[in-house]
C-alpha cells in the first residue's frame, strides 16, 4: 500500500487493482483445489450460473500507449479536466488582478516594500525549454502569492522580437526603480535580495523540504526548470501548506484524467504573437477558418517512411473520430524541423484534407531583419530562420480539434506540449468544455522495447516509460495528457532505472511501479541542512541612488 501524506488508509487506484488481482488469483486456486479429488465419485456437478452483461478481462501486466492514453485522459474524453481548467483559469485571473504590476506598482511604500516577487529568467535557446522556465515562475508566483518578474537581457525580453508579454509582469529594472522610489532600504531596512534555488542541483534544492511560503526574501528564483516537472515537485513537498498550494494548480497526481491544463491557461494570458508574427500567421490562414488539426513532426533531418505512415494514419483516425470533420474537408497545418518530410507528406494528404504550411521564403514580410539561421543547431532546430518556429508555433496553436505530435526518436517534446496546451486553452470557453485532443503518433520501431527510449523529463511519455509499457507494439495513435505528469502515481505509470537513480539524488526512494516512500522523504528532509544562496540586487542606497 502506498504511504499517504496524511497517515490515512487511502488506497490508490494502482494499489486497488493490484489487490484485486491477487485476491482473484487466490480464489481461483482455492476453487481449483476443492473441485478436485475432494468430491466423491459420481457426485453431480451443477452447471455454472448464467452470466449476464459480463465479459472476461484477463489481468494485464503491461499496457500499450493507446491504453495508457485512454486511462490518463479519461473515458469521458477529459471532461473533468475541462472543469478543473476553468477553475484554474479563474485562479490565475484573480491572482494577477491582485498581484499584477498595474496594482502593485501603485501600492503605498509600507505595502510595496513587503511585496514578494518570483523571477522567471530565460535565455534564447530552445523555445520549449526556455518558455517552461517562465511558466514555472508564473505558477510559483501563484503558489506563493507573489508578483511575477520576467528577466531581461540588455533591456530585451527573451524572444521579444516574436512574442508580446502580458503587462501584469514586472521587469527587474522596474522593481529596482520602485524599490528606490519607495525607499525600502532607508525606511524599512529591506534590502532587495534574490534567493536562488537550483532545481538541477538535487543535493542543494529545497523543492521538497522547505516551506517556500515562509521565505522572507523579496525575490525568489527557481532556476533550471526546463520542463513541466519542476513546478510539480511541490506536490510532494513535506509541508502541507506547499502541497495544498501546488494541488490547487496541478490537481491530484493519481487521477490524470481530471487534471487541469495549467500550462495552457498560463500561456493564454502570458504571451501572444508580436504584430509581425501574427501577420505571418494570418497570411497562411488566408482569410479562411483556423486549422482543424495541427501535425508537428520532430525528425532531426530524417525522413522516416514509418514515421510518415504512422502520422498519416493518425490524421485519418483523428478525422474519423471527429464527427463534424468527416463531412467536410478539414484544414491540416504541417510543421516540422525537416522540410523534406513536409514535401513527402503534402501529396499524401491531398484529396481528403486542405494542407496549410508556412512557406517562409514566399512571405514578403520582414520579421527579424536577418535570416538568423543558427548553423550549429540546424540539425536540432532545422534549416529555417529562427523566427519561423514562432510563426509555426502560433499557427499550430490555433488548431481547433487536435494537435498530433510525432518524432524520429522521442515523441511529445516541450515545443509540442506548449502548442497543444495553448490550443486547448483557446478552445475552452468560460461556459463549458470544448472538443480538443492532444495525440501522439508512434511508429512501431519506437516501441520495440515499449516506451523505454522516451527518456528525458521534458518528454510527455517519460513517466510511462518503465516496466508497465508493453514491448513490441504496433503503430500507436494515442490520446495524450496535455499536462505532462510530474510523478508516477497514475495507473500504468512506471519509471525507468535512470529515473529511479535520479530521484534517489533528490531524497526520494522510487519503486519500479512508481510508488514512493513518503516517510523516507520526511526523514531525508529532517537530516539535511537547508542551503540558502542569495544574490544582492542593490548593495547599497543613498536617497534615490543605488549601486
């Protein structure tokens, strides 16, 4: 039985199914024993009772990706997730109304100088990983009731040429100015100091062991959170207050089908395309309706026939499962880091879809002024100029029915996750649920050993990659959780060996079935010494001048 945080005898779905299987096996053994030589010869054996509406379902020791997806998203197609997403939407709105820059900058000095902030700082490396750093900071600001700072480099936001950021966030430059203006050091002795916690250093991070809501430092920077996992670590924090704050955002880790689209709801209010990028998106749509389906293929300059055929089948399956698309010609937008794959796919889709693709060489607008092809990353990002990825991102996120993701190696990258999350958030109306799916396309050679090759915490199927994933699967077209799981609590989730070792470095003993010994975490936290690293933002102030 899983050890629960409140010491109550709650049974998880995974444990309940395991217990049922054990008792069923025991019962069959008993029946087999008493049905043998214990009956006298000639004793009539009554026929078995007639069964109505019952089907025999053999106990499975593994699941296919499609079975995992159906369990993770839920039999109702994620209706509970939509309800929770609406709650999170209201939570986000209320938070930034109270802690947004427009209100906080007008606070009187005695209140402003008590205000806390969370730093979200990103470089201009891979868009998915870097955007997750900012999204994690936004989520943490909600958990801690603090305002959000988005870090700049040389007075420029990350990807600021292509993205417009919401005005409810601060820049560090403005916070420093307001700190001086309100004389927080002189009047209240409150120096502008930033506490840094590095998630990528397991022996130092306080993500599991400290109550961050009690930290008094004006600014907190949770560093190194390049995927959806970092913020979800707080769901297992040893302090009840932190767990409640995290659960209010991310939901119950055991019931994946009822978890909200936190990432999409944050993206929806946090970023929008720059005017030039939006102009390019509208140029592709060409006065038509938004695309029905978006296909993202991360092929690393490979053109795999298996991947193409699997994706093609997934598009057809998605159309057949969506009633209103079966009677029209759906618009399908294609995006990939590999131009030759687009060339290969387009003729195969003609006849039953209308294909959209951003042909940047034919676009006459000027988004960046320079081609900006990053040659040393061309295999990873593709040969197109950097700004094309942002047009593709905002174009694909306008898909109204489904985002399908495929890959040469690992399916469901952070870039694809963000596309799907934002697209689903766009389809959610305040009055109810929409009709949207995030779908993973797997070719059979990726599943020879199940999901074991889906390593890396940034990939959406990583938490399903362990021993519960069936080997030798055929092509799969699997519905996918739009919020990547941060733990292994759900049914059919299990870790790979390297993640068991990695979690050990955080003080978490993880079993092969994904259960954790929460008492062990508490013992680890009591034994370790909290590490506090700070950076002074203003070292000294005289009047309105600070150094």
